[in-house]
C-alpha cells in the first residue's frame, strides 16, 4: 500500500517527567489558591476586572473559578503570546519590544524594535509571505483595477472573471475536474460540510480534527463518531459497527457515511494514513473528505499535497479541501473534486449563498503563487521552493532527533512539535528563545493534554541553512540548560566524537 | 470568543451513560459518550470538551498521587512531637481532607470549557470520565483511602480514639463517591 516508508514518532517521555509535570501543575495550583486568598482578603492588589461594591449581592456576573487557570498560570507567562510584530511575517520579522512592570498584567512598549527575529511560528511553508515589490506587481495592478472588496455573494453578483480563472487554475493544479474557492478557510469547512451531509448521515471524524471541521460537522445535524487519531483499527471498527447496526434506534441504513480527516495535523505534525483510509473507504463504500490546510503545497514532490505524497490519484478522494492561508501566502479556501460535486456546491453551499466572495487582489496572489508552483511563470522557482522545504524539513527533524529531543509527527511534515512537558519550561523556553532572537510558538494545557505541552516549529522554504543552524544551535544550548533532551532513541548526540573514538580504536 | 453551538437531546442528562439503546461493546461506549458532545473548541488541539475528565487518567497521575501521599507521611513522621500512631492518623485525616476538598467540594473547571457550563455545578469527581461510573480512575481513588485506612488502623493498634477519627474521616471521603450520590447535594450544601 505504501510506496515509501511511513515513519511517525510519538515517543513517550520517561515516567519521572510526567510526575514532575504534575508536581509543577500542583505547585502552581497551590500558589494560585494562596494568591486568590490573599487577593480576596485584600492583602494583594486585584488586577482582574471585578464587579462594583453595589453588585456584590447580585448573582455573580462571571465565575471566579473558571478564570483560575488564566489568572494564576497563564498570566505568569502571558508575554510569550500575542507579541506585536511590525513587519511581514517572513522567515525573519521585527518584533516590538514590550516590557511589563506588574508581572504581565499590563504591557508597555519601550519604543524599540527587535530586528530580524527568526520566525519559526508562521505557517509560511513555501515562503510566499514576502514584500518583494517585483513579486507582488501583478497583485498591485489587480488592486488598482478591481478594488479591495466585493460586496456581494457568489450567486448574486460576486463571481468575477478572476474567480473563474482561479478555480480553473486550482482544478488544474490538483488534477481534478473542477474547484470552487471561498473567501475564508475556516468558513470553507464550516459552511460546506452542512451542504454535503445532513440528518441521517454519519460523520466519522478524527480525534484531533480542527475546530472548523468540528463546527461544520455539528452544524450539519449528522451523527458524529470519533475515531482515535490516525488509528485505522478504530476507524474500521466504527465503519463496521455503523454498517452492521445502522442508525441508533431505527437500525435503518445510514444515508451517507463520510470520513473527515486532515492532511497534516497542525499540533501533532502527523500525516494522515491515506492509502489505508482509501482502501477502507472503498471496501465499506464511504466518502472521504480530506482537509489539506497544512499539507497543500507543503508535501508531495511538486507540492500537490498528501495525495501526491502517497502516489495516489486525486480520484480516490471524494472531496479535496484546502486553504490558501498556509502555503500560498493569501487567504481563503477551496473545495475540489468531480464536476457534479462542485456544481452542487455552487448552488447549495451556505457560503455561496450568504458569504461574500474572495477579493480579487487575494485571488491574484493565489494565482501568482500557484503559477509559480506549477512552473507556468517561466521559472523553476516553484519547484525549488518545494524542494527547499523538503530539504529544510528533513534536515531540521534529523538534527533534532540526533540532539535527543522528543519530536512528534511524521519525518516529512514541516510542522515540528517539540515536547516540553513541564509548565515551567513553557515560559522559560519561549523567553530564552526570544533572547536569542528566535520567535517560537508554545502551547500548554488545556489546549494540549496535560502532560504534553509543546513548542511548535513551522519550517519554511524561505529559511536558509544558516537560519536553521542558528535555531538548532540555540536549541542545543537551551536543551542542555533546560534538560529537554528526553529521547531514549537518539541516534547520536555527538557524531564527531564517535568518529574520533572509532579512529582511535583502529590504531 | 466561543461560539455556542450545542444542541443536546432534550430530556437527557449529558453526564449519564447512554442507556436504552443497542448493547455496545465497552470500548465503544466511551466513543458513544461523545456523540452528543461534539462542540467547537477554539484554540485547542483536540476535540475533548472538558479536559478535566481526562486528567486523572493521564500517564503518571496515579504515581504522582501515591508519591504525594508518601511525601506527606514522611513529613509528618519527621516531626518529633508526633508518635507513629499520631502521624498515621494525621496522614489519613489530612489526605482525606485534601481529597474531599479537591474532589468533592470544588466545583467546575479552572478554565473555560465549550460545554456551555454543563460542568460548572459538578464536582471533579462527578466530572470524571463524563459521569461514567466504575472506571479505573474511580476505582483507584476509592480504594486508596481504604488502603490508607487499613494502614492507619494497623499502626495505631486499633486504639478507640484513633479509630473514631479515622473511620469518620474515611466515611466523609467514601460516601460522596457512591454512584447513588452522583449530583446529590444534601441540605443544599454546595449546590451553586
């Protein structure tokens, strides 16, 4: 089934790490209670919004306890999120320096900018987030010609020749019959899944699906069942039970069974097991909806996504969905597939009826990026970008594995989550990386499971080898300082030393 | 910030296991409990509505808990004024007090959840595994105060005063765990 080896790592850290993580959260909780007590009794200044004295006898406006985590743990390390930037988020960007006088409750800008911070957090996989004047020339021309926005829906007056051109190009790029583009990537999922499935249908969705897929599934009114992340046995069991038992009480057959998966999962860095899912879908006659938000442009030999990565034909997937936000440096999403499907969506999609269509300069940016990728602009720049991304990804992951960090995900995915585990290390890691002029994204509980806080790196084609080496050296130092190298399977942390001893032994 | 798009089956409590439908294998039941709980989780990496329900099942939690109790006991034994029976009774009582406060007194979640406040009036014990009874975490946390009680009774040599103290404190922690008392608030204490 698989034409090349499918290697995914989800290594578990040693048990003491989990124990220390819980201890960390426990200490944080106890101190949180202490501080709340001091705040309640007036021993400490209250920084959160509180009700007026006269309102104290009324039913409270909000639950104090629901804010416990935000108040006592998130506020301590809040300076690592929502950092204001003042340049385009390319491979490097400029940050506005901000300091806090009262432990992250308020910030103020010093007026300085931190220049050329290496950006490891933006979804800039192919490096199209650039402000090169020559590159964006066509976009500026279209902006002058069409204006900024279209104040109409697709079905009324909002379909321009730009949209038709873009849809033809997307269909050609993916190798399918037809495509339709929408103004918002999130809305592509949430507005189209209700058009495709309804009551009496069954949706089998992966555990770690994105919010937009969950919302679309919820809005459709279909029954939703969740299978374990990327676990084909779980999916097969659900499929078999669905077909054997039918709908919950009437036992009638389901009208439609649709499997919702993503190409690359952004928090885990894992790639979907597409060949197995397609064989399951063919065996049990279900439909497949593939959300390639992160994988279009980022995987595959020419950037056509997971379908190309696994060497499969786009006819195997019933609904190909993707976004232009990540690899194309624009905004919006598309749904592609057979002509009947897309024609149906043109008439029945909520987005086509109620939402405004994509604005022309953005469409032109996507057209330019896609033409570059397909090689239609006369250069091989597109292919070079895809190759560079692949090289960068493999290099980055290999070096991180060698250093001994625990990395999740597939060896070919440009999303690299590095596990930090302990809540104290989340703040320390992000702050120290900023001191070394590298911007990273960190995530903790409750967005991730309680023991699996992580830092997520997004490798870009625009990162040069020097930038990656800077980041890797910084990670090496920081890993030793913060004791993050938990992996028990690292190949070798110092390959050059190994070489030396081998020469010595040969003597 | 969160879009409320919940619509659950009318007349069915969200925190009771599915009943009256097809007999399904046990593994599948957990998935079934998620049928009516699929909501929008903004900014999170999973479709888990209330992460509090899974905390006690996490890897390392039971070990941390056991080590914590052990540490408490060692600290109490180190205090020179306490004899061994007193230290054991104190361990038992303080452990049960802590367990009562954190599992049966504190309600809701320390973070906002997208379940529109279904868990706000529920204690952590009632939230565990979305109200499914007799899961492994529930069994573990029911058995551990009993084991502590046995040890304390042994080390206090079944002295009457210690016995009364230990038994009452064990009862305060065992009775709220009964499935019949799921969601029950006696005399309206701790209702809101």
